[in-house]
C-alpha cells in the first residue's frame, strides 16, 4: 500500500489548532464533581415550561452560573438539551439566541467594575428582552406582545438574582459553614423547580416530581425548623401549581404541612412525617369537607417511607449545613440584640451617674474673689473675741454704740482690701479716743485678716480642685456616652464573605474556630479570625493575609505586628484591617539646653488604629528634670487617651486638669498634636501653647499656627482645630520654641525657618530633622537658649 506523508507546514497548522483547542475549549468542557450537580439541574430546569409557552428557568440558571467557575459550555448545552425534549423549534432558537447574547455581553463587560450579582441580572434582561421586542416589532408591536416581553424579561432578571444566592453553596463553597436563610431558600427554589423537570414520570403510579417535592419539604422542615419548612412548602406548592394553575389551594396545603413537619421535628422523623400528613388532612377536610386529599396519599406515603429509612449519614452529608440556619435566625440574632441593648443601657446609666457627679462638683466649686457679709461678720466676731471680750467698755462699744462701731469696722475692712493691713491713721479719731486698747486692736485686726486671706486662698484652691474634678467626670461621662453610641450602632456583618474565607482557609490547611467579617463605622472592612496557633510559622503573614485579601477584594493586613498567640489555649486571635492608602516615616532630632541635664521636651508618634496616625510634641516649663516630668506626663496621658479612643478635646481637657492638680507650684506644658488620616490624607493640627508647624510641599512651605496658652495654667483650656490635606511626598515638621527662637536671632524666625526648610533637598525625614537642628544650633553659636526638638514625618502613598 502506498503511503504519503503530511507536509511539515500542515502539521504545524494542525498542532497550533490542537493547542488552541486544548487551551480554550477543553477547560470549558471539564466536568468537576460539584459541576455534575449543576449539569443535572441545568437539564431539568431547561425542561420546565411556564404557562405552556415560556421556558425561563433554564435560561435564568445559565445566567446565574456565569462567573461562578463552572463550565459555561456544558451548562449551556445541558439547558438546550433539556429544552430540546419539550420545546418547540421557535423556543429552542430563542434559547440559542439568549445564550449567545448573554455569553457575548459577559465577555464584553467583564471588567467594567460592576458586581456580578448586579451585572448578570441586567444582562439577562437585555438578552431576553431585545430579541423578543424585535419579534414583536415584526408583528406590529401589539400591546399583548409588549407586555408578554416585559413579563418574560423581568422574570428572567428576578430568577437570575435569586438563583445566584444558591449557586456557590450548590458547588460546595463553604460546605462546613452554616447557610444564611436567603441561600437556603435559593437552593430550595432551584431544586423544587428542577423537580418539575421530571414532568409526569411515574413509578408504580406515583409521581416522581410530587414524591421528591414532599421529601424535600420533610427534609428541610426536619433539619432547619418550621420557618424554613413553611417557606419550602410555599415554593414546592408554587412549582406544583405551574403544571395545574387551578390547584392554587395546594400552595397553602404544602406550606402548612412544611410548618407542622418543622414543629414536630422534636419527635423524630416519624413525628415530622405525621405532622405533614395531619396538616394535609386538616386542610383537606376544612376546604373540601370530604376525603379527597389535596396532596395525593400515594406520594405522601412514598415520601414518608423514604424519609424515615434514609441513613443519618446521608442526611448529614446532604443537608448538614441547613441545621444551623434556624439557630442563626431564631437564637443568634435575638441573643446578640439583647446583649447589645443591655450593654448600651448599662453604659448610659454609668454616663448619667458620672454626669450627675460632675454637676454636683460644679455646683460646689465656686471660688471667691471678694469678701461677703458673712465673712465680714466672722471677722468682726473674731476681733471682738480677742480684744473686746474682757474690756470694761465692751458694753459701751458693742451695745450702746453698735452702729457706730460697725461703721468703723466696715471702713477698716475697706482699707484692708486696698492695702492689706491697717495703721492707726486708718482709724477714725473718735474711735481712738474712746478705745482703751487701740494698739492691740490694730495688731489683732492685721493678724486675723492675714489668717482670713490664707483661709480664702485654700478655700478657692479647693473650689478650683472641685471644678477640675467636675471636668474630669464630665469628660469620662462623654467618653462612656460615645462608647454607648458606638456599641448601639448597627455593624454590617459580611456572612457570605465569612463563609468563603472559611472555605479558603480550610483548603489551605488552616483550622479556624471563628471568623467575623464586618464593616466598621468608617466604612472599612475588618476581620477577626480565631485559629490554631501556627507555632512560629507565621501563617497569619504567609497565608491568612493573602486569603483574606483575595476573598474580600481589598488588601488586608495585620492590625498589630506582634504575635497574638495564646500559649495556654494554643489559639491565635488575628485582627485584619484594610491597608491604608498612605504610610508615615518619621525622624526625630533633639538636644538639651545643658549637656548634663535631661531635655524638658518629650515626643511621640504612633498608629492609634482606625487609620489614624498621631505626632505629638510637648515642652515642659523651663528646663531640666522638672520640665521633663511635666512634658512626659502630658505625652504619656495623651498616648493613653488617644489609643483608648478619647476625643481630642476631652483628652486635652483631662490632661490640663491633671497638671493643675499634680503640684502646688506652677506646672504647665505645651501640647503640639498632629493627627493624620492614612486613608484620605487629611491632617488635623491642635496647638496648646505650641509654636508654629510646617508642611513642606513640592513647591512651597505652609505654616500652621494658632494662639493659646499651655495646659496646666488655666482651669478651662480652649482648643482650636486647623485642618489641611497632604499629598504623596509631603513632609510635616514640628518644632519646640527653642528651635524657633534660634532662628529669631536673624529677624522673623517663622519666615527664616520656612525658607530654610524649603531649601532642603533631602527626602529622608531623619536627614531633614538633623539639618534643621544643626542649623538652629549654629545660629545660637553652639549655646542653645532652650531645649530643642525637631519631629518630622514624611507621608507617602502605598
């Protein structure tokens, strides 16, 4: 036999064609185990007809499966095969047009940024509506045809939206996690409608579709409770009525039977089956008044027998996830709401108690600056007791000439308030002539008035202290009230994300005990994950962060760098937050006035969470150890208050009152605070007695300044907020007064320092801080006039 070889060029073409077929077509033909269920459902749904000429269910199921990782070609083929068994040629052509149009639109608009659960229903509406309208146009645009087209398109839109909720669970995503009620209803609706695809197939005179529908109701009512059982009954009843619209009463019968099956589930499978049968009998007798059952006895009996003999392991494998649905609906939500209400109520009670204490201290904190009648009477009585008590003329002065003596005493008090003491010349001559103890009288008046002034000072100090305590209690009350508001706010939990993340981590070999994904009050996603300890392998960094970022669609990072492993319980509680849009790099340079003394300046920079980064400087009064203690107290308290979540104004007022109460002597410190929002680049400055700060931008240097007294001087401190925005590469520069005063030696220190900052070319914040401090030290000829500190921060986009 003569053989002929194939040319090399043709082999190349065939090879490339095969490679393309293997790369593009074969993956779409792959049938995974979980996809086999989708293909069966696709075939059955493709067979279901609505009102005799509509076949929307298979087409809607194809639209819902799109984007879910299933084989689009095989699902579409299964739907068309199902339609082929019962559809007309025109219906089959419309199905082909729909699948082709939907697939084309999905490829064209895949990367438009719209979510699939919104994009696909609209694509289904267009893919069905436009061809139907074109056909209606060829027939003259009759009102009936237009309304029919709208109904068909809206029905497909709704079905895709509903079916999409159950597709991931059918494919096995999150199979060890409880389903939500919406997912359970979606899966049940898909399966119930698919039962109608069996048509009128009968075994031994029993309708397969009817028997399986009853079996589904029994299983769901038994596993998920009465609420889900009734809902499934309604769905199955609606499906049954599709083939026989006159049997609408069956819907109510199935719903009641599903409800009673769930109610009697505590009696076991037999109890659930009897509940179903009794419910049907009751409603049949009430409606028909006869023995003709709404639901056929043969179907109920067959379904009940299968339900009773199914092994527990089979039910657990198929419906294990549904057993937790009722708990989530009936217990978890109500329990959580009740706990939240009790917590909010307790917090509000605490806040009201502290507010009442604050009001009480405020009422008793009044200070005196002048003497009143009661003080004058007390002064008179003490002088009379010391000088006049055993005088022979006491009766003459304090009884017969009482008003004259009182007038003299009032004149003496006026002189005391002006001069602070009295002399003989300050007393009327007629009183001196009459008084036998003038010298002793003047001496005692001066002594008693000195004691009176000391007593007045301490009373005022106590009053001021009460006022400061009132401010602290008021601040604490406000903090508790804000906490109550935060607890009472509704947190949006992401149940679907939790399930997907659970499944992803399980596939990666990480056993998780609990996963909570929610949206905080700033609209940012957070995830709390409790899992087995990784024994130092840093799975939280290598696996969990990557998995969470992939599932949540946002870059997630650990909230804290340190390991949160609990050695006793061998658990790790990991908190993930959204990665901020900006990062901060800091630099610090400082020098004390005297080399042998500690600097009186203190600083801090820290990420306090929730996307906020703070920079703070404090300059204590004077220099040395005392100034250091004052500024350290201010910075330490500020760190604690800000990290705890206190408002800035409340934190500063509390620090002010603490510094006032801390020492009998003057004790004050400046506070220079800068808060950076790492998400949107907003910056807030609060300056209490602090000098100017600077923002070094690409083309200019902006000066930030306010006028206020330091904390620890007045009992009431006023805060002024300055807001700015920063861009990628901008620098924030904060200095103490020692630096600015050094630049004042050559004129306007603010302008000179801003000009010097603008001339620095380095982009390293530490180099910038060192350069400014070096220049300030040079301008004061190597002898600092005060402690000097420079704090710089570079903000850059990630």
